[in-house]
């Protein structure tokens, strides 16, 4: 064992013990985090308007500070982007992180000097916990590939640098990782995603790659380009040890990555976003992700059965329950206050607090009152693929409403990696799996209000072409798996697979 391995192992053990103690003290840490945020921002424009100086507890905070999504807080974000100081946090932010805007259109999220450590140190802690749990720090001696947005940042009219979060954090890679990090700066700055992946592959073919991090569909593209050159990942990089993923539900991708990686590469799930690094896997993936309770973020939750209603109840970590679907709100040292990030979560453990990311608040189907959510369609697809030995590249589910009685249904537009032996049986399985998980859908099917799910096969590359045409190719952009309208479905149907 080299000195690098020894140092990583020792550091991992100490950090793991510290984080374990923090997790057992989560409620107190969250309380202190809220009070510290309120105190520091008391003299900002936002703090003055919302009477921060008079807030004494979490209940008063909820009375004075309503929850907001990006659109309802846009006037504050616009003031920040213009270069005005002391708007929602002291001073001006260091950066504005551009997002793909799957919920609220294009967004620019402030990143402050105080919030940068949340992004950098949390990623570090996730890797240290992995080292501690696995006892294997070998990846620290090789190259680590981070498939990210361009680190070439722009400067807006307000004098603030703007770019993708994944590009921004490239400017903050710790010195001890600089020699290990790949790709090169020049390759990473290529804007065209397909050319960028080719350039990264050219570089990494000759490297001792041991860790890969990125959103699954874009890592899948990377592996497919490698396969087109006649190699598989473990063949090309025999010491490849770890795939770090997040951003989308990984279960539907399991069959594809099993083919590429087999059982010899470990998987580590994380929950980062432009708004913050919220959680990471600290144990078996079925145990959920450990909430990051002491990193400048105060978490709140709205039960999804109340979401969108006037005066919907917000609760802190002390009131959450296992198994309930919640919309996730954050208050942070980036100057975000009771901010609705658009994600839904479900707790699987309270001591320590662990959760699973279940979807997006506006990604659902309820055209007939069924309110089918992302977690249900992802699980239905995963189970159907396992039962029928199939693999998918991507899919989208949308309502199909017919004028004639009895012909309404859900349409599943699927781009397969491996076709099932019987496509009709696969379609019936999807329908059955949703019926098991959603009582309203089951009632609609039993009453013949909805017909069985319809499966439409897409040509290979259909989703890629949709994302490219939408200007959302690569980086942190994610493909919506379900929608309550047919906007995406109608665009995908131009690529229906012909028999």
C-alpha cells in the first residue's frame, strides 16, 4: 500500500466517524443552521423585508417567509444578477449557476463564497465514506473522470461569472486531486457535447482511469462511443473501480450499466444540484441517501398531498415520516429562502435521516385523476425489464386522450437497448406494475375508463436527437420521463420505430 492509499484510508476513517456523530445529532444541527442563516442575512434586503431580526424559532420563520419557486422569487434573483449587493445574502455571489430549467425555464442560481464549500466538501465526503465502507482507496492512485459542463465561464452585465455548476466546481478542485483529474481543460471547454465526448475518450484511452462520475445517460454515451471503438470499459481500464452517479433514478439504467460494467465496478449515488449538495449514499443503496444536515442548508418539506394548495403546511426534519412523498425546500447560505427546488423525496430512515429522490414536483400524469408519479413509472420499468430480460436507453410516459369512449390510456414511448422477446407481454407488464403501485390508476383501469398502456418503440437515438434539438444535450441536463401533456410525446413520435 502506497502513502497515498494510507493517507486516504486514515482520513476516511476520521471523517466517517465525524459524519456519523453529526447524523445522530441532525435535529440540533438543523436548528442551529437555520438560526445562523437568519442571523447572517438579517441586514440584507430580503432579511429586512421579512423581519429576520424578530424571528425566534422555525415556526415564526415559516410565518414570515413563504415558500417560493424560481418564478415567484424571480424579482430577487433578477436583482442579484444585476450586480446589486446584499440582496438575499451579504455581498454579491461569486457565480450564477445556469440550469436547464426543467420546471421553471432557464434559471440562474447564486453561488456564494459561503456556499461553495457545500458543493466541494460534500463531494469529498461522499468519496471518503465510500473509502471507509469499502476499505478500498485504490482509485485515488489513478485518474478520475468527471463528465461535466464547460469550465469556461461568462461574465454577465452585473459583473458575476456565469456557467453550469459542474463547470464552476472545476475551478475549485482541491490541489490534492489536480494530478488525478481528467479531462484536460481544453477538452472540457468544448461546447458541442458529442465532439467533447469524443475528445475526452481520445484522452482517457491512454490513461489509468479508476473513477467515472456523471449523469447516467451521458456516461452511457461515453461507454457506447468506447464500444464503437471495439472496447468495453473494464477491458480498456482494468483498474476502473467506481462509478459515481446522480441526477436521475438509476434503476431503469441498471441493465445497461450491468452490460458495460458487470459486478466489478462499485456504484455510488449522490444528490447534488445547482442549489446545493443535499445527500449521498453512505451504506447499501437500498438504505437511501444520508441527508447533509450540517453544510449550510436548512431543509423543509411539504407533503405532496398538500403541495400547491393555499397555506400548504411546511415541516422541518423533526416532523417528517417514513414513506411519505414530500416536496423538498431549502434555505441556504447561497441566499435561498424556503426555496422549492422542484424535487420530491421519500424518507426511508429517520435515525439517521436517509431519503430517496422520487421525482420532480411537476413531472406526473393526472389527466384522468390518477396522479402517477416518477417513482412509480421508474419502478414499473425496472421490474418489467427484469421480468422480460430487456434493457432500455430511455423512455417517456404521457397521457393519450381519445374522443371515442374507452380509448384513453397511458402511452409509453421507449427507446430499447435490448428488446424483450415479447413486446406485447412487456407492455402488459408495465400496465400491471403501475396498477400494483397506484390505486387510482388501478381503479380507472378496472372501470374501463383507461385502456391498457400502449407501448410505442422509438428508433435508437430518438431521445438524443430530442435533447439536441432542445438545446439540452450533455452536462447536467436530464430527460423528463413523464409529463401531464403530450408536448414531448408529440416530438418523440416523429422517431417511432417502423416494423
